[in-house]
């Protein structure tokens, strides 16, 4: 493991609370419970720095982590969880939308999808919207450990086709086994030399 020094900075609930835009940043988006927080922990080599949960709706607010005093990771609340009140979901969505549109230092949105499942409507809407807004994004197909190698390839090809992308434009990962994490770390090394 690399010597990565990470600390939790702030949970942002309104744009006024955003930390000064002093570093490049990478945001992690995806459906509730897809494994965003787990993937961040896997990348950082930390067990539970970013709070994870078997119950969807764990991450609330935009949670900022500072890595090696050089890069921000931003854990976003998940979307599409029916049991979170509509009003609360709408509030998060507005916060996330405004954040994505305003934050000039945002380098990349990692969009996390479950490798086991077909593309969902809200995933497609997010990816289409990011493309339309000209924001850079990287699809990551996670929970790969739950499928055989053969199935991983099949499912990944189906998601690629649904998104209209090639296999160089995404990664297959597992937070449990660490599969793909080294590749992902390399793609996220904005301003960080010692990953
Ligand atoms: N087997 C396996 N389980 C995973 C993986 N990633 C996440 N999980 C499990 O999936 C559940 C949800 O993980 P989280 O990381 O909390 O998901 P999240 O997307 O941050 O969820 P919200 O914060 O609610 O939006 C937890 O029970 C994790 O242990 C993975 O790669 N493999
Ligand atoms: Mg989370």
C-alpha cells in the first residue's frame, strides 16, 4: 500500500459550506447502496474512514476528504432509494446538481454502477446529464467479486453497450478484493504523486 494520508474534512449541506477550492477534486456518485463509500475506502486503503452501511441512504451531505494535502475526494449521497422521503431526495439532488455545475476545481465524477445489474434509468439520466454539461466522468462497475470472471466480462459488455462506451472508458472494480483499484487510483492521481 502507498503512504496515503487522508483526513475527513467536512460534511457539506449547503454550498456556502464548501471548502476553499484549493485542490483538484474527484466526486463519487451512484445509486444508494451501490458501494460508493466502500470504493473510496478501498482506494484509500482504509477500512471505514468513509462510513458505509448495508442500509441504503447512509451518506448524507457532500462528504469531503483531503488526500495527501493535494486532492479532495467527495462522497455524494446516493440516489434512487425509495425509503428516503421525496422532499429530502429533492433537496440532495438540488445540492448535488448545483455543486456539479459550480465547482470549477472538479476534475472527474466517478459514476459507480453495480456490475451485476443492467443500467437503471437514473444512472442513464445522470450520465447523459454529465455528458450534456461537458463534465468528465468515469463509469466504474463495482461488486465484481460477486460474479465469476466469465460473468464479469458478459455483464460489463452489456453495460458498455447500454452506455455506448468502449472498455477503455470504464473500469471493473471490487472494494472487497481490491480488483481494479490500482488502475482506478492511477486514473485519479490529480496532483497526487505518491499513490
Ligand atoms: N461484495 C461486495 N460488497 C460490497 C462492495 N462494495 C460495497 N459493498 C457492500 O454494499 C453495501 C453498501 O456499501 P456502501 O459503500 O455503504 O454504499 P454507498 O453507495 O456508499 O451507499 P449510500 O451511502 O447509502 O449511498 C455494504 O454492505 C458494503 O459492504 C464490493 O465491491 N463487494
Ligand atoms: Mg455512502
